[in-house]
């Protein structure tokens, strides 16, 4: 997979994660962020969305452990 297509895939996953957050599907948002982070390990947007979702679930410890 080319770098451009990997970046596109990450963007798609993050958009889906944001949509899931907006719909209150927090576990789905976390899962989508995890998929994005498999490709882009240190993606700030994926980490931020995941931290927000974990916080909404009350899992502050896991949110604090994110890089």
C-alpha cells in the first residue's frame, strides 16, 4: 500500500471515528482509532479522538496512558 493510500485510509477511519463519537458509539470510535493507529502509530488526531472517547466512558486511566 502506498503512503498516499495509507494516509487516505487513516483519514477515512478518523472520519468514521468522529461520526461514531457524534452518535455516542464510543467503543466503535475507539476501535476505529485503534485501526488508524495500526497504520499511523503516532497520529495525533487518532490519539485525541481515542482519548476523548475513553474519557467519555470514564476510563481516564487508559486515556492518560496514551502517548
